[in-house]
C-alpha cells in the first residue's frame, strides 16, 4: 500500500524505518514515530468506527487525548486490549487493531438502522422505554442493550503482562511539557529542587511542536529539545514521557500512569507493561495546556470533520495531509494557522470565518499567501455519509441568527476551530474553585485548595511570551522557598504572531426546513436536540442534564463537548454560563488500564503468603494446602487415591485411637510482659486471671465493648511477669491492636508491654490417647505424668538440645500437648516427633481433621465466634466472672442478651444419620411453611463424626437451651436440600471432658 | 490518600495507618455503675461531624502507636496531630 496522503518531507517521524500494521484485517505501512491514527490517515483511511447510539460512521476528530471517535480494539503479542485511542497509540511493527461498536463490519453496520430510526432514540429513551413490561428486562432488553453498547471486548484470558506500582516524593511535580511546563521545570531544577516532569505523549514540547514561534534564537521546537536535554542530565530531575497524570487526590498526592511498553511490539524481559506512580509533591505546576473546541453544525460528526489543530498536528508532526481539498471553519485565528500550514505544502484551502472583519498578523499572512477567506460565513452542514464530500455553507447575520443563501462547495475535510478550552481537570480534581473567564468563554482555575498552580493555556493564557515569563517566575519562586537557592535565569526573547479576539459563537442555527443532527458529545451521540428535550422535560441542574442525556459521560469525559453543552443550556435557560456551572471533574482524566491500578497484587500476590517452618515437610508428604487468612495450612495429607473426605476421616480417627500431630504455628502469639500483666489480662478476658500460678495455662474469652465475643485462646504464665497469649489465626492482628489501644489510651497507667511473637515460635499439637507416651520419649528426662504435667499445665524441656515449651492444652478434646520451639528449629522438632512417633502409629493431620475433632467435641471456633455471638450463645457463660469488671461486661446486661429464648449453640444430627448438612443451612420448624419461613437458627459447622460414624453439625439456635431433643428441618435452598434433623447437645463426644484430663 | 504527621515517626501516607474513630470518647471507669444511656453513648452513639474532628489513628505499619489527629471531615485538612498521652488544648 502506498501512503498517498504523506507529504514528501517534514514531520518528526523516522522515514528510514517503515512499519507494517493491520487495521480491520488489511495491511498498511507507516513510519516509526507515527500514531495509529496518523498512519491510517496517511493511507487515506478515515472511517474507523461507528457511533455509540446511532452507529453513524465515525473518523478521526482529534490527534491526542481528546479524541472521541477513534477508539479501537488493539491486538499485541497475543493479548488484546479494548478502549485504545488510535490517536494515542504509537505505531509498532506488526500492530493489529480493529474497529469497535460495529457489526458485521465498519463499512456495513446493521446497527446503523438506529440512525434512520433516530426519532426513537432521543435523550432518556432507555429510561422511558425499558421500564415495562418488567419481565422483559432480563430476557430481552438487557441482552440487547449489552450487545449494542460497549467500546470493545475485554480479554477473558489471564494477562501475561506485568504492572508495577511506584511511590515517589518530590518538591515540584509538573504536569505537561509544553512551554509553561518546560519553563517552570527548568527554573525549579536550576534552584536545585527535586523535580518530576511528566508528559503524556511520546514527544516533549506540547504546543511548541506545532506552533510557528521562535524562542531565543531558535525555533520553539529546538528550544524545547534543548531544555529537555539539559533537564535529563540533572540528577535532581526526573523526566518522563508517555506518562499521564490522571488523578489529583488529597494532600497533594497525584497518580500517574506510565506506558512503559505499549509502543513496542512486545514488552521487554523484566519490564512492566505500565507503571503506576503515586507521587506526593510539595508543589504542583499544572501545565496541561488546552484543547480546541468545535463549532456545532449539521452532520458535524461525518468522517473528515476534525479539529483544525489536529489537522495541523497531523501535518507538522506526522507529515500527513488529512485532505487535499480542505475547508477551514473558524471563529478565531487558529484556523488560519492550519490554512497557512496547508498552503506551505501546496494545498489550497477555503477559510470560513464567522467574524465580520477580523484583523491580525496571522490573518495578514494568510491573505498575503493568497488563501481564500470568506468572512461572516459558516458551515451549515457537512454532506457525505462515510466521508465528507462537500459542505453546505452560508453567510450569517451579525446577530448569528439568520443564514444567507445556502451554497454547496466541494471539500474532502472540514477543519473546525471554535477557540480553546483550558484543561482544568487536575486543578478541579484538587478542589480548586474554578471560575468562568468571559474573554475566552471558558472556565479557568481560581482559588487553589491544595498546593497547585496552573500555568499557560491551561490557565487561559494564550500568549507565549506571557506564559514563559510567569512560568519561569513561578518555577523559580516555588523552588526557592523549598531549596533556599536562587539562580537567576534570563528569560529568552519570544517571537510570536499576535492574534485577534475570537468570536463568541459556537453553534450554527438550523436552516429552515432542515433537521440535521448537530452533535455536542461525539462519543455518546448527544445532539443539540437531546439537550433541548431534557430541558423541555424539566431538567435544570447541569448535573441532571448530564446524566439524563449522557452528555460528557463517555470515556473522553466530554473534553470536546462540555463547554458547548453548557453554552446551549445557558442559552435556552437564558442564564450566563457561570450560573449554570460545570459538572464535577473526577479522576481519571483518561482511561487507565485496570492492570495498572491492580499492579503486582494479582492472584497469589494479592496478599502475602505465610508459610510455617514445616511447610516443605508438608509439601514432601503430599499435603493439600488451604488458605487460612494469609497462611497456607495443610488441609489433609493425601495417601494414594484418597479424597478430602476419606483422608480427613482417617486422620481424625487416628487421633481418637492413636496419636496425631498438627502444625499449629499459625496461631497468633503475643508476649505480655510487665508487673501489671495479670491486671491487663483480668480486664481483657471475661474470667479471672489474678490467681493463675506460674507454669499454668488458662483458657480465656475476650469481648468487644459491645459484648460480642472477639476472640478466644489460652494464655500461659511463663514466669512471674511474663505471659504467653495465644489468639486464633484470623484475629491475631486485631487482638494486638486491641491490647495496644487499651494500654496506650484507656489504661496508660498499666505497666505492661505487648509484642507479637507469632513468627518466633513453631508449634506442633500432639493429640490422642498415646500422646503422653510419645511426649515421654521426646523428653525422657521430664515427668510428664498426669501429676507431673496435669491438664492446663506448662513446662519447659530440652528436645535433643533445643529449648522447648510444652503446654498441656487440647483443641481436639483428646489428651493432648502443644510443643513450641523457636521457628528455626520447627522442622527439626517436626521430624523428631514423626520419627519418635512411628512406634505409636503417628499420622500428621490437617485442618479438616482438626475441624472434625473440635466440632464433635463442641468446641467453638471462628464459625461460631462470628462477630454476632455473646458468651452465652457459645455455652461459655461459665467463663464470665460475676465478681470483676472487664471489657464489654456492661453490654451483657442488654435486654436482648439476657432474653429467656436467647440463641445458643446446639448439636444437630440428621434423622437418617446419612445426609451431611450443608453449612449455612437454616433450621426451621416446618419445611412446608410459606415463605418467608421463620428461621430459628443456622448451621455454623458440619463434619462427619468419626466417633459415631455419622454426620454431625453445630448450630446457633434460638432458645437452644430448651430445644434438645426437638425435631426440626435443616433447609439449604442453595444446595436444594431439606433434611429432617434432631437437636442434641453440642458436646457430642466425651461430654464430661474426661479424656483431656486423663 | 491522606498524609499524616505521626508524632513519633513524621509524615507518612495514610496506608500505614488504621482508623480508630472519635478520640473524644472516654471509656467509663471500671467497676463503676453506668446507666444504660451512658453506656450506649460510649459504645454506639457518635456524632457524624462535618468539620473539625479529633480522631484516633493507629500507625499500624509503623511504630504501632495510637495517635490523635485533628482533621476536617469535609476537606480532609489535617490541622494537628498528638501523641496518645498528649493533652489537646
């Protein structure tokens, strides 16, 4: 393919390097340095998509971040990404892209029938139409709307790319590398400030790349290059291109998305695709420039109608002619600059200027070049369907109400300029109170809320000379305050052409008898008529008009449409624009990949993974792991072809008959030390702690102030002023914070220190009737008899030279011990236990068997201590001291907590002794009762009792105390089960607790 | 993201802290008779202030100290921060 619309020379592209790419299946050629948009235009491709609602043909409207149309689906290195602006995507070898929002193809799109039925799709159409009949919504309306809407398809595959997050701090952050950004950054850098300069495009320089100016003795572009080159050599400066600052958050925190690899055919090894920067800046200079705004006229969405600044950029930066018979339609001098640029390359234009008699240096130059200028003329409508073929033009009266005779002139593109809109998004996001500036018909930043200053055209200043002067000064003054250095910089001379006042004109009236669509929002297909409907139907607030019509709500955030929409509302309402106000700007300024936001926290990396010191042993011995909070714990150890059910049953049974060992390293452990340690425990736990002797452990329950159980565990008095507290795995962090809260804020007079020792100790629970024999062999010198080490006793021992702590505590309800050694010896301890235990038929057991054992014993755990239960509900009221006060005690007097029929833990057995009851099932009296069937309780935990060889569950049941022996139904609509059950005691096995004391 | 001046560690980002609610709430003394109303006020009843608010934060990923922060709930402006035992004048 030839690049028919590429000029011979010029532009900033690298003509030595040709790149081939595919669009909608067809292969084209472009150059290195092209954007996808410029490369397509060089090949004469103007039709790139279909509009959102009417599926009208759409081309290119802008050349950068403001582009509302050219959103494509990108294919790169086996991945696909939707919502890519062709104007922002740099070309690379092998790039593939497709149009979105069209079917079957962009040239023949069935959805375009909406265009001819458009009378049916006015503002609010969806709200009004899809309300009835209700049953139609899921089956008909929603699938239809879903298929019709959307801007591309997200990949369903795992994303192979990597995304990084980075935190950075700086003195000055500068958003945008146009003249104001460069001057501000340079001045600050010279004063030694730590500067970050961010540019969203690949090339630095902003407007200097396309304007015809001189700074010092060089062209604006050369000056920019020189400044950037110098900044890059300075150690206190970070210069970033392809980096968009998209959000301005509280306390001067800004977030920037750096596209590290999107311009390459594939991401380099060890490189991320994108990097998200969280930047805390002392001062922020916003030099985000301005975006040209369109003038509204009939069929102004036809491919070939584009911003005049975009046409100039395609020509000057990319060497591409967007047309060979251009028509320029302008209300200010910018249109002339585009016409002059065309003329320099031998292309004649016709300029329509809505102004009657404008005079300026730029216009003089255009005249001297012989450009055809028609004053007081406007474009009434573009003609052509998939591409502009001609334009209906007419003269316009001074009051801009009456059109003259319509003439038709041939053209292949219409370059439109309705003056410039400052990009105030970042300032507004930071909380700046923006104000309306009459001279430029646009909002500019006003009173700053945070440390931000907006410079240059983003601040409504369009003179280069003034921009440079203020920017150098601002950069210098702000940095001086921080670094206390003051290196004077000579401000260079500026040669620029003076321009004249623009025309306050933004919308061409409809000619008599014509009903052209005049679009305001090009991406969401919102036309003048839609806003008129909204106002006619009573919408007044601009926020409501926006939501009803969707004006400015597309992915381009209305960058080209907001102000014209405001002008229309203010005109109809007979108000001035500032009284109408603008809608709120919210981050992100441009769409940001979800991948970049998520960063490295994907899959297994979404939270830390903690492993016990015995992890590798578990792995080698066929453990199947389960996530327990951030820990990985063995769920069961598979033998042969066993499944979870078989393995856990075997493991639990072996604990009941021989001896088992379980890794309990994950339990939270807190060292409590100090003369007032006992007093603290006495206030934190519901039971009494002051008289616990050294060498003894006690089970305790702690409450929140609202009386709800927070956690449980055993705490052991290691020495006079030293206690070893254990918490559940899940609550470990919360309990530590809880203790710190009371020690630091409520009772600072208590002389106690708390510190987490969870990671310092490895723990093994040895449980089963043969556990004492095993323990004796592990510690031959100790007296571990029932008298020497009674239930809830503690002693220290020597495990083949390793110091060990031995607790006689039990979670399984069997005779059991817990041995702790310092973490580094964990694996040694474990292997020793397995080795010595062989003669007692020891087997390791996982969390599934652990649950089975505790459930059939009626021991409560996280599924009962679920943040909704008090001690009574868990049959723990025996541990609630009547004598002393403790955290949450007063709440236990609340009427609901002492109600006669208060919920309480019970055991549940299915009548058939066969059917397992799904956890979460509701207990009801009558399984046939009409819905909503009154719920009496819920199943909190279920297991297969190895003691009785039938299913057994725990439940929290209303009036549970008086329900033993009752027959109820366990219903699980999720699992579609109704199971007749009998309520029994929660202590299903060994109700008197004889085994633990044996 | 807020930028909080921990009186022990200096300026740190909000993601190092966890929020702890109204700092002006005082726990009733232990072993003291407390009416239902007083207890409810301590446990549940909070004003949802717009404007200056003294609140607790814990520097959970830092020095683990509970601190008091005077913050405007509408603008997020932080005026002053205090150590747990510092009197707020």
